[in-house]
């Protein structure tokens, strides 16, 4: 998730914080936990940790599948965090009922879940704001490093002809020096290139994967699920509305950059 520190680190911190909370509850036995056996207390702790890991893994998968290229806001992060607490609380309630430790009646369950969300609202909001600021600073530092790589990149004139099939009888022929970027457009791909008369655009019926395989150029890469850019044409990387974007020479628009592809772009620049 964009406001997290990565799936592996999230799981690690869940395990560490879960063990710390379990130790505190074991030592001081607050409220209704005073009558629980060590085995029952350990069960509640393990259920909390496992349910938190399941939720984090599942939402990371959903984010990578559906949300990676969309803007992630503080509000969405707060809702995500509250859903995280709600899911853990529901799992704890269910575990207590199945083991006959607690009584799962509707009124108590609603009250427990309501107070979980109410008490969690302030800390998760503070966390979301702090992580947003931390992420923004990291993105600025990362963009600065990538811009330094852009300024030092080798502009090799290894001209290569690429042929894009427009129809059975028509072919678009471009060199890798002319191509600026490609954009997914449903069942088509928009090819944008620079010519003597200015910027030109053509539509071809191919998938993005087919196009990148056809081009086969180390400096023409994905920067987003819907965009492929020519690194030779990049002016700079900027921060736009809290997200990274690429400015291309000769264009009056910025191309969005996904966090996953941002790392790949940096690796490509280090190779050339």
C-alpha cells in the first residue's frame, strides 16, 4: 500500500507489536482479561496477529490488482486502517465465541465493534497524516536521485527501426529516437512520436505487452500500467498532487508514474 513501508515490513511490525501487546496484557491483566488462563490469552494474541496478517496480505493483493494506478488519499488510508481494526475485532469476537470464552450476542458485539472504531479513529488519522508526510519526503528524495540519473544518462544514438502494424496493408515505421510514449486506450494503443512537423499520434490494435515486446528497447519502459515511455525523451520527474509524474520533452502534459515502475526506471537508468 502507498502509505505502508512494504508488505514484508508491515508483517514484521504486526508480529512485533502483537507480541508486545500480548506481553503487556500478560503482565498487567487489565479489565476482563484478569480471569483468562495463559492459554486463552495466548489464543487471543495469536488470533489478533494472524487476522492482521491475513488482512494486510489480502488488501495488498487487492491494491496491486485494482488500485495501484489510482490516487491514494489520506481519507482512503484512514478507511483502510479502520477496516483493519474492524476485521481484527470481528475475528477476536468470533474466536471468543467459538472457544466459549465470551458470549457473542448482537448488542455486545455491536457495542464492542463501535467502540473499536470510535477509539481507533484518532490514532489512525494521526498515523495516516504522519505516513503521508513521510512518504512525500521520501518521494521527493527519490525523484531527486532519479533526476540526477537522467542528467547523467548516456544519450546513445543506437537508432533502431520499429514497425507497428496499423492494418493488414498499412504499417507505422518509427525509430526508437522518434518515439516519445505509448498509452493504453481500451483495445488499442496510442503511439505518440515527434516529427519535423510536431507531435504526431496514431492508434494501433495491440496490447501494451505486445508493444513492449515488439519494441524490445532497454530505454523504452513501462512507467505505469497504462503508459510506456522513452527514457531518452524524459525532461524530469516531478511530484504532482502527491504522486510522481514524468515530464517528456515537447509535451505539455505529465505522465503518471506508479511506485512499482518508479523503482524499475531507476534500475534501468543505473544500467545504461
